[in-house]
C-alpha cells in the first residue's frame, strides 16, 4: 500500500509527490473553502480562508505540501468560525451591495457567506471611496467589490502575458492598479477574451453586456452551495 496518503477529517486522501494539501483534497472531492486559489496559477496563500490544522499547527492548504501521515482538520467549528470572520471583514472593507450587483448568484464571496452561515457583517462597514472605471469598451472595473485576491494580477501576468493589473499600497490602503500611463483600463491592451477578464471571483471585473444574460435565481450558486459546485467540478 502506498504511503502517499494524508488524513482530512478522518478521511484517507491520496496525494501525488509535489501536490499541496489543497490539490490532493480537490482531486479527492474534499472541499476546503478558498477565494484566492485557482488551480491554473501558482499557489498564492493570501486570503487565508483555506487555513487548516496540520498535525496541530495552522497552515494554508493551498501552499502547504502534502506529506505522508499528515493529520488534517478542515471542517471544524473553530476553523469555520475563523473563516466566517474573514468573510465578514471582506464584506465590510469593500462596498458589496449584493442585491444590486451583476455578479449576485455567481459570486464566490457571496456563496462563501452563505456556506459559512454568515447572517450579518458583525463589524462596522468602512464604506471606502473606490473608483469605477468604465473606460474599456468591453470590460468594467469596479474596485468597490475588489477583495485583493490578485487573481487578475496573476492571470494577466502568467497567462495573458500582459501585466495589465498590479497591486500597490500597504495595509488598508492596498488596492489594484491598472498599468497604463493614464491609469485607466481603456488605455491598456486588455482583451475581453483574456483570462484576466474572466477570473475575478467577485464583481470587480465585469464583462459589459453580459451581466444579466442569466437571470438571478438561475445562476451558479442559486441552487447549489459553493462546496457542491467546486467538488462537482473535479469529478
């Protein structure tokens, strides 16, 4: 019998050499909540939602290599409470008005709020003043909804080879920037077909003229939890 197994919440999960805990879990259809992780990109570890307990110590599942014999706790009351607090902070640090958002029903942040039992924001809203850039003919950039996952940054750099987006500032002043002389999206070479235009898990990057093509009530997470959607995607 192979020694290349880990244990997640009592379930034996095989892994291949070089895989992370997240990669092994996804292959075995074990759901670990996450926002910044995307299997197409190098693991990033920024959102911390995928934090699990590995042999009694906290680690990000998306960056922690799987190793034989690891005893991992994932779906526990304490870990999910911490994840819920992180999601609550993401909601209050931006301007997420779900009933008016084109991404409602297709938004991973919203879906995680439902999955984790978030009933209220808990913290005071920041109501930050953030820009909306409609200068591009096909793509809208609404920084009110940005959660700084950097998926657009990585997609543009690593897949599209264009470096349209970047991250600047520190702490609460961190924000996505557009790499053009004017700072406007319309002055970049971003194409609507680029990976960076479709990878946003929230409603910060929206393709114009597509927002309500699928009615609310018939969208991805309207009838299935994010756990169901993401585990089914790896069957």
